C-alpha cells in the first residue's frame, strides 16, 4: 500500500499512551501499537460520534481513507481487549493541531495551541511541565504544518477541495 504523502491532522495528543491487562508482566504480553491517526479515528467516530464524513474532514483525509483507518483501529482495540496485549499509542503520519501541557507538581492539565510555550504552571507556578505533543516527537513540525495549511483552524469543519492532496486514495 502506498504511503500517504500528506500528514493527517490529530486534534491533540492522547493523555495516556500505554495500556496493559492487570496482573500480567509486560514481558509476557504481545505488543500492539495504535498509531496516533488510528487513535484519532477512534476518538472522532466512536467517542465523539462523528460521521465518517465529518471525521475525515477533521483529519484532512478522504472519507474512504478514514473508513480504512477506523477499521484497522477497531481491529487493534478488539484484539487488545480479547487477547490481552500491551498496547502503546505512538507514531503515524500526523501532526497535532493543539497541545496539552501537564504539570508534574499539581497534576493540572491545560490545552493550548501547538505553538504556545509555557514557563510555569498557571495553577501552582511550578516549572515541572510535561509537553505531551513533545513526548510524541512533535512540536515545531506541527506548527509549520498548521501554517502551511493556512492557520490553526483553517482545515476545521471545511470540505477540502477534491483532487488536492495526494493522500486521498
Ligand atoms: Zn501545577
Ligand atoms: Zn508535528
């Protein structure tokens, strides 16, 4: 299958990136990886109940691409709960639209634009901040991607012209 050239848009980073069955050592479990675009597909279609059409628009991909993506993601989740696997969320051909910052001192989490930077926690003034997008190896790349697409919310809820973008098939 040819790899899509365009990056898919993921609204914001996942809060948790590792899941495992209780009481079984990780080394004894098969590993499964849900890519960030598969995670986003589950979030949009199954958590937020978007139609495939709407979800595809949010991610900047075609509806048929979205339908294949969600099928793969659901299969992985089904295997995870039925077979008991160690599931990690990471990777994928994506950029984030927004970011989440977590304070290690007080646990406060706040959502921001992908390009915003914070020196201290707005809640407790601690400087022990974790940048969730950064943890997935994203940040500046996402800012640039957002700019290229004409601004942070340019692609939101807007039908992208057909024929543009090469990841539509
Ligand atoms: Zn704090
Ligand atoms: Zn990025």
